[in-house]
């Protein structure tokens, strides 16, 4: 009987069944997070491929261009893992609110690149990062009530968001009139693929 666990719906599932359920979710959520994250990035050139961004003065702690896709790949994998953990916790108290907050922060996350790199709305993008930080903190609290490990796995994401907020703020401070620098503010770099 010790190999059995309740699955949150009052029925009993074996650890193997719970693990299989988690692995099924994982096979969907990790590719989904990567697809969404990098799919949105395909519409907006970033890094050295973005003329406007290349013209900006960067903060001293700005990582090299190659670091961003590496970091975001790892973070999207982590987001997929924590999403699978919470989705697999059927019947858990606060699961639904946790998922709602997860998808709200994901929507804000996916809007950041088009706002910053495509529309050059640096102030709005900074507000967006602030919103992401707040939603991620709330998400961590809710996730801790569903699956404690999921909340812990959000810490690297939260740390990266705080670092991104610093970078976004410093770009705003180091580049007066940043929203109208080359190319002109009326021009976007969002490409219709």
C-alpha cells in the first residue's frame, strides 16, 4: 500500500502512474514553452540583428548576445517542467489559480520582445518586466501550495527577470530618447512572416 498515493481526486494511483502522468505532461509543456518563446522571437530581430538595439549604449553588465538564447532556452525548459508539475497535481488546492497566474505571466513574458525590440517601447517593456516579477512572485507562492519543488524551480526565472529589469532600466537611463533612436520611432522591426 505504500507504493500508492492519492492523485488528488480521491482515487488511488500508484507512484508509477503518477510519474507516467507527469512525463506525459512534460512531453507537451516543455516543447510548448520553447515553441512559444522562440516562436515570438522569430517575429522580432534581437541582439546584433536588431539595428535599433545595436545603436544603443548598453550597461556594463550586459551579457554577450549568445547568452540570451542560452538563458531563455534553460528558463523555458524550467517553465515547462514547473507547468507539468502543477498540471499533474489534479485536485490540488490552488491548482487553478496557480495556472491562471502562470498563463497571465506567460502572456506578459511573450509580449516583452515585441514591445522592446520591435516597437521600441522601453518604458512599457520595463513596466511589463515589473508585472512579470510580481506575477512570478505570486505564482511562486501559489505553486508552493501545489508542488513545493515547482516554486523552488521558479527561482532562476525570477532572478533572470530581476536582471532583465536592471538591463531594461539601464538602457533607458543610458539612452535619452531611446524610443526614437534609429530607426525612427514610427518604424517597427516586427517582420510579418
